[in-house]
């Protein structure tokens, strides 16, 4: 899975916008959107929010968790705990990136938030690497990881699976059967 | 007598504080751990002057323009008072000073420090210092002897020492205190105090206060009380020296009469925080105290004995002989003073209050909440508000005149009655206070106007919610405009006049089509704009001269009129202008507001003539405006939203209590708009304040409306609330239509449908609860068609008595309806003036009758019936149209007429209603299933024979004869009806029907089924056939019997479905109604009864069974109110 595909999925998350135009309900396959009243918050998918934002048709209201204080708390908790802590949004990384890239002017303390989310991400990825490491060194058959987001799984998937495959190959080469073949 | 504890107020950030009065008692001076010294003009001062003296201030002393503070930079410094300019450093320690004291002449300052030293410094020459060494721990407190001889000090080493200052020697010491390592660890601050006469030294020791005698230094007595549960922190002497007050760590305050050793006063800190600073007002009436949370409190009216002593001492020449009236005047003066001071410095005052978000009571949009706060707290102390206010006013008197203590003492018994409330100031709705540097000047449904007034910029930002209206604007605000309103057309700004400049009104008419967008108007000198508003095509400004000046939006001066009182708020919407003003003086926290609602446009009139505005108890007006639909609405400071109920004689109905939605007591909702459909209260949630800050940009939230009905936890209550809310929030339809606006008929029908549904639900609920009388009451509110549903419900739940009564009710309603229609027709015939009034009345009643049938759609399953009925109803206008000869009337009505049609088409699913090709559909080539009654019936009856197919027309003219019922099988009848609409697709079936029908004509067919339906008379087709037989025969004389019938069938089919139904129903009504019924027996009973009784009175209940499609065969039950017209048309009645 490509990160861009994950991002695509993340764009289905809803976010509140304050439109500056007036439009009746829009009937789409994915569901009805609107009605859009100027000045009145309305929930729309991120893709639409960004589109409207780029056309300067709305202001985006940052999600509740996208707040420096809250993220700081999460970061502290993430650093304190050994396991993965629950994250406010399953697409926190993608949403942060999307919203901050396109609507930084609507988000208070955008830079701070960017740093905080990056910190959280780094902490979690480090944990992920660590657990992958212990998984491999202890030669466990299965492992369970809670509260991982799609993007996080996606970053480690190829690497972990490939390395496991190679290790399996290497190990099976060490098997007695294959050892015999070396004897020939 | 008990003293009054005034509510605590926020003074400093959390931490140690100290307090004192200046010599005259005019100012309260506090210092705190934020390093500031604040100078309060009484407890109610919202804008104390702040002097920064360091990072932290530990203690302060004040004497004649000298403010001595102990700050965290280890110094004891002097500032001038009250200006606050630094005036040098008195002395330094190696660590911070813990306490400072100044002697009564102000010549010496003593300070104790954390480095175990006590220093006594000459103020005039700081080099003359005396250092008192001997304490073995940080010094807690120092106290200078009034006679300048001794100095007492207490220390953390547990000792209290008395020093002879000149000799710098310790005279005596007592080891009475608990030892501790530092001031912060000490159990008590152990503030010592000398009696003003110097005779006694008071030392707080544990729970008691020990008194030591001068010179002998022996322990004289000990003052204690059970009330004090924790160590005493501070003691102070009253100015007269007779009383001693102590404040404890537990927040208890006690006052003793020292001679009698009697505790005369006990007060508890409202939150139980540690009292760490106390000061006695020089007049002896008040004690100010501060706590370790940085709050300042005041005990008022402490011990009158002392005060009166004071009085006799200090003010022997007071106005003892003044009579009560004079006192009253004096109080009024006080009030005026206060008001004046408030109006002079609102900016400063509020600036401070704005900084403290926690204390919501202190964030005044006007001066009022503060007063109210004190009122409320007074209730706790079971003191009447009158005296409280008198105190407050007297306090002001201290400030204004130099007559301390006289006014309160004398006026207390003088006047206990209600006290006038300061009038609330004029404001613009949805604006934040004008003193803020960044504020919302207006936030309405059009846009947001923000004002900036800081060092670099004085500007106004205008932003539109909908950028389609106009792009954002940035204006410089050189005139210092404070009042703004924004509409779709223009931006209106106004400023108050200054010394040089007169008050200005500036309008930026951005929607104009010419190039000059701006116009300004200067008001006459001395007349200031107080409130402005914009309507559609006009602007209004209320001025201090009690005038309302109207302008056109282009700047033409229009009407002007006088207001009965000073304006509070003014809003416009469309052609309506709503003004709230002071109609008098409110008492005890109430405002006395009046409201006027004016309507411009075609019919200029005053809708509300200055009636009182019903505010909540002890609240003031916080917001006023119109809903998006144009209904006046206002919000008071208690958060109650009230809407004008036009259908209830312009009464105000509370529709929402915003504070109920708040999580915390200090949260508020700042209303920005009200919408009736959809029902939305748009507001901004404000945490801990009454209004939002401009940054971060606040988001609008939507609150639902909820009328404060009883028992809303029960289903009954909920339904009632919903019903009345629906009624209230749809009042605007009638208003809009009466004032000539277009209204959304569909939404209106939807609304009335919803109301009828709710009524039906309530009816069902009442039925279930066996409340038949209540059922009747509910039925009276229903429309006639819904009553029939109710009848059905009642009968199916076997409530015969109820059903019978309902039947009568239905009849009455139908009669009424008929009466209306009749009247309307008469009116139309008689009064053909085509005047607007006439038209509007007609329109209204027309709308009423039209909406009525649609109400019947209370339940889905009855849709078809209603459909049917509606078609009947639509006949009515058709009828009218025919009877009308007046082109005026026709013209005026014609735009109205088409409205029911689209509704029909969109709303109903009726197989009959395949939109037919209109009139031509009657032609044989046309569709067999013809659609609209209007289309088919109207033309045909007007000009019979003109159309290609004469047969289809002639069916209108023939006289309907009640025929001798012939036995007829039910199956045939129904089969015919069922098949009729879809014959084209079922030819074979049709043939069969025709075959079966044939015997009807010639010899009476023997009964096929031997049931109760045997008595069934002719079907509609039969009747029709009989009527038209001659015609058919005339047209084609050589037809055989079967062919005649076939021909007739064809013609009959070309009739509209309604026509056929009418025919069927008429046949039912005039022959034997029972025959067409296939319902449960009880229905028959009731309906036959009705029909027997009332068929003459044109009311006909009929039930038939018909099939629209192959799968659906639904029972029909409809009140045929318009059958009469069939008769008229057919000339039978």
C-alpha cells in the first residue's frame, strides 16, 4: 500500500468547515453534504474541505484533537507508556499533514502542532521498530499490537515482511535438509 | 449587630497578600505575589490602579503619600502614593523583608527580614538606620509602638520580642510561638499589633490572641473564641482601640470588644482561605482583608458602636438634624456619583475585569452584573438590599466628601426600601464591550465587523459570511466609530461626538450601483448617536436627544420621531424596526425597559406601542434582534431567549434558556442569530465570560429551542412542547404572507402537517390514558380532516361515545369551513374592488382552506385519501373561478391558484395523477387516466360541447337521479373501480367486467353474493351510464346494447378519476351509504348514522374500496366537505 493511498483513505474523514458561500444540500454517492450556510459550521470530508479551502470558499475548523495542549499531553503519555497509546484520530498523521499544508492559516499554533505530531509519530515509530526488533530476536510466532494507525502499519509492513521472508529463507537454509544439500 | 460580608473579589494572583487603607480611608491598597500594588477605590472598583514594585511584594505600609513595600529584590522601597513613582530604596537585607510597618507620624519605617534582622529606618534619611539583632530565625512580623518608643517583633524562633528602638536593645521577649524554619513553614504569620493608644500589644498565639501590657510587659488577658478553629494569623486594632479583629489560617474572622472580652463579630471567609492581611478603615466601619489566594474582601458595617464613637469624635458637626428627605437626596447623589464615575472610566475598569476570566460576575458588559452580584450575596446574609446599597453609596460618599461614617450610620434606619437600578447603557446587539482593544463590533447573519484599537492601528475589519455579497473590507477608523451595523446592502458606522467634533453617522452603501458609496451625516452639536441599525433600504439612528432619525440607505433624511426614553438597543430587519428603551427606572436590580415595533413599507404602523419588555428577574437586555424570518426576539443576561408570538397578541414567549446548556456557571452563550426554520439558535459558547475574544476565532454553535413546558420528561409533555414550539415557530408564515412576502408553501404545509401529526399523537396518547375529554380538546385543535382520522382511531379503539362527539365536532368544523367558503364567495361577488385588503384576506382564507386538506396526511397510509380529498378541494377554487366575473379578482387570485398543484405533483404518489395533457386529455385520443380535476372539469363545464368529445362534457350537466337500488354484486362494483384506472393494460379483464356489467343495464342480475352488500345500489358507472345513455344513443343511434355499454365504458374511462369518484360518492350519499362499505361493522354503524343525519347538510362520510394498482387496495375514508359543489355544478342541490 502506498502512503498516498493511505492519505486517500484519510481524506474520507470528516472535518468542520465554515463556508463563505451558500449552497443547498449536495447529494453524493457517499452521502449527503450540506446544506452550506455562510458562517455556519458544517461537517464535510477532508477532500472537499481542502478543495473548498484551495478555492478560498471556506475556513477549516481544526479537529478538536488538533490543539497544542492536547497533543502535548498525548506526547507525554506516549513517551511514558511502553505500549502504544490510543490516538485521537486513526489518521492523525495524514490529517495533520493535509490540514497544515493547505490550511495552516486556519489552525492556531500550526508550527507547534506540526512538531508535536512529528514527535508523537517518531515516538511511536521508534516503539514499533523496537517491538519488531524484539519480535525477531525472540523468534516469536505472533505478536499483537494495539492502537496502531494504518499509516504506521503501512510504514513498517514492507520492511518487516521482507526481512521476515529473508530470514525465513536464511533459516531454512540452515535446516539439516538444506545442510545436506550443501554437502554435495 | 452583624456586619455584612461583601463578596470576595479577585485582586492578585495566588499567594501571599497584604492590605491597608490610606489615612482617609478612600483607598484600599493591596499587594500580592504578582509584585503589584493595587489601589482600589472601594471594593467595587473595577479598575484599580496598579503599581509594579517588584517580582513579588510581601508587605506594604502606607503613610501620607508614601507607600512602603517589601519586595522580592530584598529591598524595602518607597513609592509615591497614589502616583506610584519610585521614590528610593529605604534599606536592603540579604534576603527579602517579610513585614514592614510605618509609624503613625510616618517618620520611621520598621522592617523585619528573613535574615533574622529587624531594621528601623528614618524615612527622611535612610542612612539613619537602627538594626535590631537577636532573633535566631526569620522575622515574621514587626509592629511600631504608636508612641515611637518600642518595637515589637515576632520570629520563627518562637519568640515575640519588644525592643527599645533608641537603644536597639531588647526589652523583653516571650517564647510563646511554635518554632519553624522559615516564614513559609510557620503555622502563623503572627502579625502583631499595638493598641492605638499604645497601651496594649496584641500577639496572636495559636487559637487565641494574647494581650500584653505596656511597660510591665505582663500578660493581661487572652481573647479566644470557639469560632476560631485554626491558628490566628493577623490581628488588628480598630482605630478607636476598643475593638480587636483577628483573621485566622482557617479563614475565620472575629472581632472582640477588648474591655468586655466579648466576641462581637464572627465571619467566615467565603471559601475558607487563609486570611493573611487585614486592615481597619480609619472610620472603623469596614475591615478589608486579603487571603492567600489573592482575593480581597470587605466586612462592612463592622460594629456601629465604634463607628458612632468615631463619628462623635471626628465629625461632631454632621448633619444630624437633616431630615429623611435630605438623606434620600444624599443617597441619590451617591448613586449619581457612582454612575458618573462609571461612565467616566468604563474603559479602565473593564480592562481589569476583562483580565480575570474566572470571576464571571466581574466581567460587565455594563456596570450591572457587579451590582447584581452583591445583591445576590446579600440575600445570604439576610440583609435587605436597601441597606446594602446605602452602604455602598455611603462608601462613595467617603470618596467624594470628607465625611466618613456619617452617612451609613444615619441613613441605615432612614431608608430600607427598594433602590433604583442604574440604567443599562445603550448597546449594539452582538458586539463586545467598546473598551476592548480588539472587539467584535457586530456579528450578525451577514458578516462580522471587528474593531482594532491599539498602538499601531485604529481600524475596522469587515468580513462577510457569504463572499458573494461583498469582499472583505478594511477601513481605518480615524473618527473612532464605536457603533456599527451591517446588512446585505450597507455598512453603517457611528461615533459619539467629542469636544471639537459632533457625532457622526457614516454609511458605506456598498451595494449601490453608482460610484459614490459613502455618505456621512453630522448630528447637531450636543446630540450623540446612541444606537444605529440598518433595515432594507433604510438606516436608523437613535440619539441622546431621544430621537430616532431615519435615513434612506442612499442618505436621504426621512422621518424622525421621539422616543419616550433613552434607547437601549435598536435593530432593523426588512421593513421592521424594533427599539428597546428605558421607560422608567427599575428597582432592586430590575431594568424597566419598553419596546416599540414599527413597520414601514406599504402600511406604516406601530405594531407594539411601547409595551414593557419582559426580562428575567434582575437581569438586563443582552441581545435583541430579528429572526431570519423577521420575528422579533431578545435575550436577557440570564440567557433566556424570548420570541414575539404574533398570534398571541404580540406576547413574548421564552423559547430557550441558553444557560441550561452551559457546563459551568460562568459560561455563557453569546447569541449571534436566530432562525425559525430550521429552528436554530446560533451562538458562540464563551468559556468563563459573557462574550468571546476575537482570537482565536470563535466558532458558531447551534442550540436547539426548548419551550419551558412542564413534564417534558414524559411523552405528553414532550409532545405538547413540540406542538407549541412548532406552532410558535411557524407563526412567521402568516406574518410574511400578510405583509406581502412570498412564502414557501411547501414548508408551510410541511409544518402544519407536522403539527397535525403531533396532535394526532397526543390524541392517541390521551386515548390510551382514557382521557376522553382531553381527546376532545385536542380534536378541537385539529383540522377537520384530521378529526376524521381521530374518529377512525376512536372507533377502532372502541370508544363510541368519543367517536360520536368527534363526529359532531367534525361536522361543526366542516360547517365552519363551508361558512368561510360561502362568505368568501359572497365577498367576492359583492365586493369587487380588488383592494389589497380584500385580496389579502381572501388569500389568507384561501391559504387556510388549501392547507387544510394537506394536514390530513398525518399518517402515511392515508395519503391517497387525502389526495382524493384535495382534489375535491381544488374543485372549489375552480368553482369559484367560474362564478366570478370580476377580472380584478381573477387577476389577483390567479398567481395564488397554481400553488396547490406543484405541491400535489411533488408530494403525492398517486397513480391517478400521471400528469395528463390537460384539457385535451378528455379527447378519445388522450390518456385514459386523466390527471387534474381543474384541467378536466373547469373547461368542460364552462363551454359544453365545444370540445371534440361531447360525451365527456355531458357527464357534467346531467341531473343525478337517485335511482332505485338494484341488487348488484359487490365484486362487480369493486372490480370495475379497480380496473378502471388500468384498463389499458388489462384488456381481457376489462372485457370480463363489461360482460359482467351488462346485466346491470337490462334485466336485474340475481345477487351473486348474499351478504350485506346486497343492498348496494348502482356504481358510479351505472349512474353515469344512465345519465349519458341518451347522449350515447343520440351520437350513435345504431348501436346495440353491448356496444352502447362498451362505448359508455370508454367514455367513462376518459373521465378523470376524481370525477368518477365523485360520482361514486354521490351515488353513495344519495342512495344508501352503507352499500359501499366493506369495513368492520362498527364503522358502518357510525357512518351510516352520519350520512343519514347529515347528508342533507352536504356532509358525507363515505368509505369505499378502490384499487390504484394491482397490489394496493386501501380502505377509503374521507370527509367530503366539498361534495356540495358537485351538487351545485350538477344542478341537483
